[in-house]
C-alpha cells in the first residue's frame, strides 16, 4: 500500500507518468514448468516504485503456481541487468517517506527469495546496487564475461538497504563482503565466479544473452523434476542453513522430507520407474 500511494503522489505532484509493463511474466509452451520473469524498463531497468510494485504482483502470481519447477529472472535491456534504484525518482521523495520506501524495496527482494521454487538469475551486463541485491535474492546466479556487479551504496553516502549486508556475506563470506560493501568496487564476471558470487560465468555471445542461454539450460534440467520435491529441497537447504547447528538443520530436512511422502508425484515417480517411462508430475 505504501508503494502504491507514493507512486500516485509522485505522479500527481510532479507530473511523472506511471509506466506499464515494466515487468513481463510469461509461461513459454516450449519450456513447460518454467516461468520467465523479465525486467523491462529500458535503458537500465532502474528500480522505480512502479517497477517494484509490478514485480511484487508478479511474484505473488508465481508463488501460487504449484506446477512450476523454476523461474528465470532476466533483463530485456542489452548489456544491463539492473542499474539499481531510480535515483532521479528518489530526488522527489520526502525524507520521512524514505524508511517506508526502503522497507518496500526490501520486501520486494524478500518476496523473490521466498518463492517456493528455484529461481535462476541471468546477469548479461551491469548489476549495480539494488540490482545486485535483487540477484542475491535468487537461488542460482549466472553471469556473462562482460557482467559488472557492485554494491555501490557507500558512494552515495548510504548502505545497501535491500538485504545486501545480510545476503552477500552468506554468499561470499564475511571478510570479502565487508571489502566489497565498504569499497563499493566493481566485480567482473570471471572474479564473480571465482569468489562464488555467481554459479557460472559464461563467455558472452554476439546476441549479448549468453547468461540467459545458460540459465535456460539449467532450467531445462528442472523440467522433469518433481515440483513438490524442488520446493521441499529449497526449504530444507534455506531454512536448515539458517537454523544454526546441524542437528537443527537435520530437523528441518526431516520436516521437508515429510512433505514429499504423501504426494501423488512420489507414487507417480515409482510407477514410472517400474514401467520404464518418463513420469508425469502434477505438483501434488
């Protein structure tokens, strides 16, 4: 509600236009079980309040799709994944509105991270500030060799507010995260793979979409996996890791395993194995 009311106020008070279709969501027939989620605010996909609101709406829709086995997040803008917050828009935001705006942005990325199915992020270019924070909210990250990433907030006399101070240390370790956040320096594709910021760094192609191609390749491997099993595996890993001691994590794993036992998909997999055929999973 905060984001919507603030967007309306900005439009009324400053004559700004409310953009449409800044987030595109498709379910391609060629890749059943996979949702494609695209940022579509050229030229740099700056995260405006309207983009954030649209993204949260699409994430809420995706969350209810029980048959989905994966989501691929990417950009329609060449050479750019996401340049971060729309700083021009922020000039018009009153100081007392900033905390609510930052909270809304943080919740947007939290919505992404809490999607029950695996989310793969394709970074074909620049991912700065909030753009990198958004990528950190996904499960698997793929970048191209021309990708450039950074949490640049200290250069603007602020700190990452979309979860970057918490997610980056969990991905690359505390000492390296401190260096990257304190300095705000750029990390290019090959180094990102080396330090574990991304799972893969692939050579950029002529079309400029090598990371997207690799992300789709990974997504295709999920298409014959049980949807409930993927959800429970994500739950076990994510919640188990945060639970603390390994015994607590094993309890989370046990609870997740209990979630797959009564499913029709589990029986379907056993029958398919017996009949030497491909299983037909329904996410039930």
